[in-house]
C-alpha cells in the first residue's frame, strides 16, 4: 500500500511539471518578428453631387454678434393720442404768437421810423431814420418830452408819438389858410365836368380839382390822390373839420378818390358821373368806400390834446 501511494505522488509531480510550460505559453502574447505598422484611417467617400455641409460655429464664437437680451433692448414709447394733440396745439399756438410778434415789430419799426423823421424836422436829431431804437433816438425823445412836459423816459409811447407828429405838422403844414375859405372856393366850381387827368376849370379829375382849389387859396398840395393822402396828420370822422381831406377806395386799391370836407357830414369832389358835386359821407356808395381823412391845414387845430 505504501508503495502505491508513493508511486501516485511521483506521477502527480511529473504531470504537474510537464503542464507548466504549456500554461506559460498560453498566457504570453504572440510577438511577430515583422515591424509593427499603425493602422491608417480611411476617409469616408464624399459625393460631388452633395457638397460638404459647413459645421456651425459654437455659440461661444458668435457671442459678439448675438442679439442682446430682450431686457436690454429699449423700445421707444409711443405718445398717446391726447399728448400728440396737445403737442400739435402748442406748436400751432407758438407759431401764431411768433407771427403776431413779427407783425407788432413791423408796426413798431414803421412808427419809430416816422418818429425819427419828425425828430429831424424839429431839430432834435440828425440821425438817419432806420426804424430801430438807438441811444441817439432815445436821447432825442427825452429832450422832446422834457420840452413838452411829457414823461421823459426816452420811449415812444402814444402821448409822445401824437405830440411829435402834431409839432412836426405845425412846422410843415399849410399855415394861415382857414377851412371855411377852402370850402367856399370848392363850391365855386360846382358843376365843372369830370375829365380824367383834368386840372383846369374846363374839366377836373378828383385830385386835380382838390389841388386847384388849394392853389387858388395859395396853398400847395401834391398832384395825385395817393400822394395827398400822405400829407398832414390822420383824423377820424368825428374829428373832421371843414377843409380836411377825405379819401375813398374806388377804381384802385388805397386812396384812389379824394374830396374836401365841407362840414355836416358832406364833402366836395369831382365825381366821374356828375362832375364837381356835394356828396354825403352817409351815402351807401361812399360809406362803403371810405378810406380815411387827413388834416393839412394848421388852422384846423391840433388833433390830439
């Protein structure tokens, strides 16, 4: 029995020893003697009919061109209809005020220019009339105001303007001749026929007739109606006195017809239909065409007191 056990042990050892090399060879990798080559990647085939699509850039690359977040974009507020209407009304009102202001400035400049002319006539200034208030004009106005006991502020107020125009007229107007004398001579030529451009007793036109009557009284007037309308000083219908000139707009704009006021709302003139005739200011024809009146006789008195 003991011999059999020993023999079995020896056989077992021999079998184990024989199996070890084969196990070692199975565990070890197979190594080739040929040099190793890295595998080459084969690119996929690309069809010429289907071009390669560009790969979109990452979001991070387009950060500079990306739209701003909605919270950062400022949307202009639209004005409400009521606000728009108010703005339009305010703009229109502003334009109207500017226009009115321009008109007032123009009127003021014209009035100031007339005042500067009168200051020259009266010897208070040698400044050329410009229609602009200057230091020289203000100084001249103060001197005039002091002399006539007016408020000496150097400004062209109504009282100063009225007094200034009268004093200049008193120096430039027709002296000594009385209104009644003019009216008497005017009536003397009643019935003389109307002749356009006429300046004699054979025939008168309106301004030729007035000029002739005043000349007959040794008083000088310009030839045409619109020129005569620039003489003397302005008077209202209530201020009219015999010998004042009355003007009408007839065949042309402005002062195109002239007559001599005779008193009681009547005037003498050379009418185109009836020649020299006495007419009434209340007649519909003349009432509708009344243009204004001027005082050219100093003896008729100061208009503004």
